[in-house]
C-alpha cells in the first residue's frame, strides 16, 4: 500500500475521535469535511499530512498552548497508528516557531510516539544554540526515540528534510551529541549516528575522519559498525583516508580490461560486464571492489556514480573474476539519458581502464 494511503477516512476519523474524547467542543464532521475536500485524492504524502495539520489548526483553539495540550492528551489514544501520527510534530513545525520552549517540550513528547526529525529543523535554523543545547540533553534521555531525534534531527543533509546550511558549513555543534550516542544500546539510534556522520562527510570529510580515528582507540563492535556505515560515501569516492581507516591500503593488483556486453544497449535493458583482478603483492591483502558508471547527461556531458560490488581477500598471485550487470530500467531516484556510457572498475579507491558502450532510447 502506498504510504500516503495510510491517511484515509478510518485513520483520520480515529484522530478526530481521539481529539473529541479529550476536547468535546472539537467539530468532528466539519474537520473531516475540510480534510477530504476536493483534491484530496491527488495529494502526495506530505501534502496530505499538511492538509490534516492545517485543518486541525482551523478547528482547535487559537491559543497555541491550549492546542498543544489537547494534542498531547489525544496522542496516547491512537496507539495502533504509526506514520499517521506525523501530523502531531507537523503541527509544531507549522505553528510553534514563535513558542520555542513549549514546542521543544511537545516534540520531546511526540517523538516518543512518532518521528519528529523534520519538525525540529526549523527550530535549529531559527534558534541554533538553544535548540542544539536541548538536543544535547535529549542525547541522554531514557527513551530511545528522543535519543534518536537528538541525532537524526540535526543531520545536515537529512533526505526530504530542509537543509541546515550552518551545520553543513560547521558541524561542530553536532559532534558532542554523536559522542554521547556512539555506544547507544539501541541499534536504530546508532544507525542515525552513522547516517549523520555520512552526511557530515559529504561536506567536511576531515572532521569525520578525525572523529572516527579517535573513536578507534577503544572501539566497541558498535563503533566499528558505525565507522563502516559512516564512511560509505567516502569509500565509494575512493577517499584514501576513509579506506585506510577501514584497513584498506593501496591495492597491489593488476586488473584486466573490462569487457562489456552488449556494446549497444536499449533503455530498460541490462549491460553485463566482467574483469579479473590479480594480486601482485607478496602477502594477503583486503580489497574493496566497486565500479564507476559514467553516464551521459541531458547536456551531453558525462557524470560518474560509483556502485558497490563487494570485498575480497587475495593472497600472492591469486585472482578473482567478477561478473555483474547493470539495469537501465528507469527508477524514481535516477534518470538515464541516451548516449555514450562507460564502466570502470575501482579497487581500493583506484580506478582502472574503462570500457565504453552506447545506451539507446526506446
């Protein structure tokens, strides 16, 4: 089921019932009529969330503190719902920016039921010191959902979230939070730490490498996992510092010319490629193998994107032949254009000889 379809007459009706239970004057039927007004069926997920949020605002008391109190008392009555509860932090995001302390208190409560990482970001933007100080406190909260918000909410490049330019330029306010959470008992929180570090690495790789380097002195298995996951973008880029931190030195190998078939592929089909790696070193060596796809763009130029293949350990003189395929079926996160393309093997960050092929439109 499409996620947006979780907002429906049953789920929104349950929300209205919960509010009526704690605030009887709530106009249930006019509220539902406002939500399901013409155009509802065409709304995407976030648009549906915002439609419900604005309708709540129209029918809750105008006093923000009173409205928050009603929402906080209604939320526990929706125990079976999940993503549908996103309207609660969304209400804070839309109407609480002029009420910092009350809004942060509400987000602390709401995030124990549903994620609030999108809602916190406007507060970081407007009140950076005050909000980040509260998030540092949240990093020590007994509830894992609040601890996760401390990290996830300040990711500089949170997908689908508003950008935090100041934290892209200077991520230092984030680091004490990540320090606190690196050995968190909850895997979901640790994953957020790794994703935050991966975000930071896109703009400030030296900051991440320095931090993770210091963590290795007493690295637990949890920190080792965070390190690998946090460095994934830098590893794909072949960053020598990231590869070195993970134990991958300069590869002592020879790589055969990559073979691509067919040399002309239709949009929607697959291209198959293969190459052989031979160890030229005198000891065992660990290898991380990727491939760069050089893609034609709409302007006629090429851009490269690196895709993972796998990891191998080779002894002196050992070889491994790698065969993979790449699909040119259109997907929502990537657009392919007809024109000249190329496949290029990458071993421990070093690129080898590329092979050209042509992608044709349907």
